[in-house]
C-alpha cells in the first residue's frame, strides 16, 4: 500500500501527521530516535507536519470529525467562497509545526519546533528527519534532511535537502 515513511534521525520522539483539509493519518505511538514508521494512505498529495511527540498535539477522531463538519457546513451554506475560507483556515490550523514543550523524551525538557511540508506525494518515499539545538534560545528544531526512494531500476536514491 502506498504512503510515506518517517525516519527519525533526531534526538526526540516524533509525531507525524498527514493532512488535507483535516488530519487524516498520524502515528499513535511516538517514532523513537533511530526508528522508521510508515503512514499508509492512498497515492495522493498531503501536507506533512512533524513535531516532537506531545499528546496535546496528537489529532483525535472527535477533532477531525468536528473540523470536517465545519468545512462541510460552511461549504453548503456559503458555497465556493465558504470552501475557500474554511480551506485556508483548515490549512492554518491543521499544522503542528509550532514550538511546543517536549513532554515525551526523558531528560529533555526544552522546547522543540517542528515543521510543515506542503505538497508531499504519498508514493512510498522516506523522509529523513533530523534536528539541532539552537544556540540562541536552546530550542530543538526539526527539519527534513533528505528524501529516500527506490527508482525504476531498484536503486536506492537519496536527495539531500540541507547541509547543516
């Protein structure tokens, strides 16, 4: 089944969320440092959000159902302009790419900052997540270091995105 994988090469446990108008796929348990976790989905486009695992940031079925009800209601009531407004609002609120207290990794009490990546196609690629501690404020920032996939010849391809 298609999807995307998150390879955790950071020092913190991770929460990964695939969203469209609302979160659709996420990991219930933390992705530990050194682990790789696949989020299975259809072969479609998503917004990928990754942050330090925090139970307060993890989507819930009730929250997802509420957001989808809001989008559906606004679209039916306001038509296309309602869809545009709720789509923008949903895109802003569905991200978990914000600074949050790291509550799951023992011995790490500093804040961490995640990221949001728009236009991620679920075609079995692996996103390698790394992080670094900022010297100015001590926050731990996460980023996508590289993307891995298998080409038509069966060769593993790695595209490095950052050189930190």
